[in-house]
């Protein structure tokens, strides 16, 4: 029997590791956004959009990898969880920096009430 198309190739150290490369790409994307925010002034709405979408996609991937690992009767990947936490922290840091770099201009009020 040909075993090239079984799920056994997705398991490393008795944990589901098929989606780890996708988490690595999301982490790389998060680092690129962080570098862009550090180098130049990025609008807050753009940074918030990319941060929220990246975190949502990573959370969905983590959720689905847990469901697949549960269905296969194996453990989830601790590496995937660590990568998700890294993505979350980097995106929150990038958003924080974007907010600090773009202070909201508060209109000056007159002395007359």
C-alpha cells in the first residue's frame, strides 16, 4: 500500500505540524509590518487592519489545527501555539508603536466658555 497520502506525514514528535509553515509565514509578515511601522509613519487604520486580520487568521489556524489534531487522536503542536503568541505580541507592539507615532491632534479650546 502506498503511504504517501496518509496523515502520518503531517505528524512530527506525535504532534500535528502541518500548519506550522503557515504560522511561520504569518510571523514573517508580522515582523515586516513591525519594521515598516518602525521605519516610516504608517496610518493607524492600516496598521490596525493588518494587525487584526493577521491575529484573526492565526487564531483560526490554531483553532483548526486543534480540531484536526483532536480528530486524529494526536497532540497539538506547542510550536504552533508559541508562534501564535509571538504573532499576537508583535502585532500588538506594532499597533502600539503606530499609535504612539501618530498622536491625535487635540483641538485647542478657547478661554471663553
